[in-house]
C-alpha cells in the first residue's frame, strides 16, 4: 500500500525513531509499504518517519553497481535496514547535491563523510554489517538522519538556509505540489 509522505514541518519528522522490536507482522507490512511508497514516488531512499512511523527502519533503492558488495546479493529487492547504526565514518568528506521526498523541489549540496561502516538487520531480520562509499554512503547517511529527526537542510550553511527560509515555510504549510501523495491529515 502506498502511504502518504509527511512534509518538512510535520512534528513526526523531528521526533526521532525508536528501536524496532524485531520481526513482527506490523514491521513486515511497514517494510513492504515503504518500498512501494518509495518506488511510487521515484525516490532512492525512504525512512519510517517520512510515512509517520517511529520505528528505526529505512529502505533504499540503489542500482546493483552502486550497492555495497555485502548487499549485492539482495538484488533486485530494495535494501532494507532495521535498527541501523553507523559504527565508523571516514575523515574524508565529499559534497553532493541532495533532495528529499519530504521537501519537494529543494536540492542543496551537502558535505558528508565519504565512507561509512554500519550494522543493521536486513529484511529477514538477520544481523549484518556493511561498508559503503559514494552514493550508497550518502543515501544511507541521509536516511539515518531522518531516524534522528534531522533533515539535509540542517546540514547546509546558515547562509544557504536563509535563502531557503521562505520555501521551507511554504513546504511546512503544505503549499507545495508533488507527483506523489502527500500527507494532509492531523499531525
Ligand atoms: Zn529525506
């Protein structure tokens, strides 16, 4: 089932997610719905708070060649990360333009560590560890931020953010259009 996506300004996106309590019908359904929602919206990553949930879960869609070697066997399924933790990040950083399904029409360069190492449970709730670089590391870090209530626009310069202030206010008040379903209910 496609779930409506929460917009910047929705309190659930600032709350931070909580440890998922393991394999349950509710988590399996959430994972399936999140993959369907991400694909329907043409996104390459989606975190549970973006659909109004508070479990520490995110999904990502990466072309096989961009996938970390440890995750390549999961193709062609979307990658599923339950209770992820970043355990190591490189000193080396890179800058790349990011966007977010919760902030339509905004793209900004964000500086992040180039490589990370992480632990997580996959969609079968098996404990895994992976190392990622490049786009995979970027998507993972962007989605991990959502689980902490952080947006990519929190990581740009104060100057750049000031230029976006009006746009972000419009998004927060729902004055925005997207090609996918946006959440319009009580927050
Ligand atoms: Zn996002």
